[in-house]
C-alpha cells in the first residue's frame, strides 16, 4: 500500500491524522475532475448526454463495494440530506432510540421532528446499554452512528445481528460516515435496514457526494405519496414515484458522483481487505501505545472492539504544538481527535507519540 501513498501528495508535507474530519484529494481524483471541467468547457450540455449511464455505474460501484443491489442505492449529496429525507417518510408518532451525544446530524434530525425519543449511553458497556434500552422502551427505530465521531467507539456488528434477531420489528438506521471505506462490509447480510454515509471522509471522494442503502422491505415502510419532484427515468428508476426517486429529486451532479466512482475505483485497486487489515493493525498498535501514555478515556481502553479514531487528553496548547509540528488533527469533545487511515503508518504514530 506504500505505493498508493503517492496518490496523496499532502502526505509528503504533513502527518495527516484527520481523516475523521476530511479525507484527502488523490491525484486520480484530481485528474478526473480536471478532465470533467474541460469537457464542460468545450462541450456545454453535450458533456451530460451520458449522465444516466454514469449514475448506473456509480450505483453499481457503491452496491458492489457494500453488498447492496444497485436499484436500492440512492445517490445523495451528503448523509444529512438523505437522513432528513428518510425521516420525513417515517410516521412521526414512532418511538426512536438514540445514543446520547451521537453525531448531531443523527440526533438533531430526530429530536426536531416530534418523534418519541429515548436514549442509551455511549460508554464501555455500549451494547448492553442499547439492549437494555430496547427491552425497556420498546422503540420502533434505532438510529445511530456505527462509529462515534468524537472518540471512535464502534458498535459490535454481531451484537446488532442478535439485536435484530431478538427484535425483528425494530428498524435499524445507521450513519456509516465514519465507517464506510475502512473495512469490508456486506449490507445485505448485516442487521441494518438503512445505511447512509457521506463519502468525503474515509472514501476520499471529495465533498458533495454520499449514498443511502436500503433493504428491500423498506419500500413498504416509508410513506406512500408523491415526493419526487421531477420525472427521472432509467434502469434503477423506471417510473415516477419509484422508491429511489423519492431520495433523488431533481438533477444529480455528474462531477461529484463521478468523483465517488473514481474514489471507489482506487479502493478496488488497493483492495478493501488490504485497507481493512492495514487500518486494524495500525489501530491496534495505536490503542496500545496511547493507553500506555494514559491519554485515552477508560470507555475506550476497556473495550475490545474499536475503530481507528481516538480522542486523546490535551488542551489547546498541545493542539497548537501538534499543528506547529505539522501534525494535522482536530479538537473534538474535551480532547484532541486523531484518526488513522490506510495511507498512515507506524512512523506517523511514532511522530505523534514523540510530540505527546
């Protein structure tokens, strides 16, 4: 994978530990976007004549990567827009389980719509807290992030399968923005009913693109009625009022979704299994060494399963020191968030540890 680090020139200048905030622009993606703008410059409207074929390829690429039929893949500018659209299609008298202090785009969207809301705590006993809340509150929907954006706590997918088996009527809506692109994932075999994600982070696809994946039965769960504001025909949306059409009103941006396809092509070149192994190996070492320094919260240290996102104890002074030493990270919650992608190395980790 070292050869693919050359795809991201910024890595030659900085120790980049900030994918949880924003992925990087690759050389392949830059080349695609430059060619696209040139086609627009010299072709005008002609450059969009093949847009339907492009969107089919994008849906298929997303579906192939994440195990979902293309006709159940909706292309969205970002997670927040897709999730708000989904919630508008759900009966607002339903009860929704949320995680306390989960990503605002998840919780605010639910809380602001008048749903009955209950909560589970995010700590080292996350899965037990969720199971107890489901047993006690009997929610209709559980909406959550697969990986927590502040400290990287990750929900056990095997737990979700058991939760679904024990509560088959419970709908699971997941935000995969901090997850998708980090490991191999089969949506169809998962417990999830809906998975949405923005693609500008771990997929390194640039801004303005994302997707939503749906299980087949979700077509019966959303409200009936006309939501689509424009006739959009094609293989995946053959008629007005089609399910995916509800989530793709109006024009789709060929630049942004072409960027998503290009980013997925890079992932395929590297290999999603190689990416997963690289991230997990580095995250394992990072957790051990950061734990030794005593800079991680106990809820992270005491959990066996974790992502490659960590929140380390540190104030603004430490943050400015890291930035001065060309380590790019973010201030989140009460500490400093660092995140490791497949293009990172143990050398990057050692550089961070040296500054700490």
